[in-house]
C-alpha cells in the first residue's frame, strides 16, 4: 500500500467520494468509501485519484470488484454495481455523467442512507430523553450527602415549648 504521506498533497476534491456511505457493515456501522478501502489495505486517496482517471465504465467495474471483496458482508447490500456507479458519480468531473445501471435510489435518497438517518435520529432522541430524565431525577431526589447536611425536619410542635413553664398558670 502506498501511503498518502509519500504522495503530493491531495486536495479535498475527493472528499465527497471518500466520505460517501457504501452501506452498513454486519455490525450495523455505516461504512464509508474511506473505511472500506482502508479495510482492503488500499490507500483511499490514491485509489480515488486512480478511479477519477479511469473511464466511467472501467471505474465502476474496478469499484464493484473492490466492494465485492470487502471482508464480511454488508448488512443491507444492494447490488455492488449500483453502489459503485453512485459512488463513481461523486468523483471530480463525473457529476451527472454516470448513471447507475439499475435503480437503487428512490426519491433521490438511497434507502440505506434513509435507514441510517432514521437510526441516528432515533438514537439521538433516546439519548436526549435519557439525559433529561437523569437531570430531572437528580433534582427531585437529593443525594445522601445532601440529606445528611440538611437540618432535621421539625414537627408542628416545638419540644422547647413543653419544657418552658407558662407564667400565666
């Protein structure tokens, strides 16, 4: 593997491609092109530059092969060629020039992305509810240290009143 540190400085022109989602791995984690290529022990920036130089169909074939070679299976893997075509379109100079050969995108949002967004929103809502509940419990129930420091609660009668003689009797 050629390390990107040994190459001329690559700009951010490949960011849209490298950080695009490939799909969820078998553990439910979102797998980006960057992490997928790293799992294959391929320098992501060098491979993005190589793919950008290839003709569209050749680039799709190469990326399809790489996606199919990923260790472990993607949880919700649509056709590797459809994924590759969508991703290759994100390379510089490719916008709109490559259309996926099969329809894997509905309404402009890939189903895998929509599912991931729904999961993340649900997770964040649960996290916020948990944190708010924790704060509410912390303010409603004092800690044992706060209870020990608080003055003893008194009843409606004062014991000193029973010990003091009443001068009027």
